[in-house]
C-alpha cells in the first residue's frame, strides 16, 4: 500500500543520437518576431549510448584530463545571479572561462553530474577544487568556508567552452523526448540522486558546434544538480511538514528509494518538486536504466564522490547507498512488466 509518498516520475535530461536519431530542430531556426537572430539549430540529444561505460573515468568526469581548469591563477570576472548558491564567473590560468559555485551544493553537484554522465546523459563539464584563491572576488560572507591563503573551500568549476552556446530552458512536459525510455530513465536518475529541486528553470539547452555526430547538436541537460544527496523528511511525524536538505551523506543513506512495483508500474519514494513526472514509470523503463547503472563498478561510483572531495567515510557511505539503490532497481523482476 502506498502511504503518503508519491509515485516517482520525473524527468531529467537525455537523448539518443545513436540509433533512430531525431531530426535537426526546425522550429529553432525561425526568426523571432522582435527581429532577433534565429536560434542556432542542431540535432536534439538527451542521451547517447555509453559503449565505454565500464571504463568511464568518473573521477575526471565528462571533461576528462584535457578540460581540467588551470588553478595556477584564477581571476574574478563578475558575479552570477540566480539560484541557491553563490556563483562567480572566473578565468583560469589558461584563459578559459568557468562559473565557480561556492557553498553546500558544490560537492553534491560535482558527483551527481558524473553519475548522470556515466550512463549516457548529456551534462555540464565540471570539476571540484578543494581549495582555490580567486583574485578580485568579493567576500561572500562568513557562511562560506575558507582555506589556506584566503582561498575558498570546495569550489565547483563549471566549464563555459567557446564552442558551446547556452540557449533557453527546456520543459519536462514539452521536449523532443516525451514518453521515451531515455527521458523516463532520467527521471529515475533524479530520484536515485534525491534531486528534489526538479523544475524547468534548472534545465538548459546547449548548442554544441561540431558535436560527437560531426554536426551541430542541441544538448538537453539538467544544468543544476546541486539539490542532491540529501534527504526529504518529516519534521514531526504525522504533521507532514517536510524539511529538505542537500549534500548530507548520512541523511541520503537513510532515505528510502523504491516504494512498490504494482500493475507494471514502479513507484518511488519521491517527495520533491514536479511529482507528476513520477506518475508513469513503467517496469521496463526502470529496468533499462538499472541495466546501465549495474555496469558501474564500486570504484567508479566511489570515484564520483572522491572527485567531489568527500571524506573517505563519506565516500564509503555514499557509494554503499548508491549501490543499494541500483540493486533495488535491478532486482525488479522482468515479469512484473506484464502484471497490469
């Protein structure tokens, strides 16, 4: 029986540009009434088959060694507005531009991006610097942890590559991937990460010139994964006052994940925003994403958290909790799909 928990269904970003690729966007080519330049066009991509999944480097993540920021000198350019966290646009020692995120979301987002990317979804490119000085940066306040030499602790660097143009947000209910297993898999991933802040404004379309397909691509990504690896819980049992947090390994490990499998549907313990997205997750869709996740080794999962500078004990707690969730999904029997 379901208690006061909602079905899972969410969305998260991903596409498929491998077999049965979608055609290049045409609506995006139309010129705006205000006379603005037409939006760049390209082939929509949410997910791409991760053929190298067992060997993917979750420590370096989607940017690999080549994209790592040069922290020899980081200079402040301007403050970024919007969102929960304090963010600065900066330039690194190699002249590349990044958005540096300070605060509680930085570690969680660094790890979350790696796990989403590992199973084939399009993501940002990010890295975490345990301690970095940012020349010219304003004082963000006492609530932000500082490190040696007046630097900032645990700063997430998100790339702003020259060949990538950031376009508008995309909507969970209106996009080229509605009702596909790839989009449903992304929704399941949001629950697996305990991302309770699922909203359209956290999604972004990236125009990538000369993508992996050799043509321009439109990458549909979840651009803000900071509200992850925490817990949604009741302050007082029975009163239904929920308290959400983020980046709390112990709370994440205590939270429930799979609620029930009934009538060919999978129900998840999801109590965040956009609960409607979790109303129609079918067994075959949950088993599809579970099949990909199951190919990740313990080392790969742990590397995602090591990359985010969690302590050895936090890495152990988070790795165990993620593996347990993967095993829950993988344990859903195939015959449950026909029990409607």
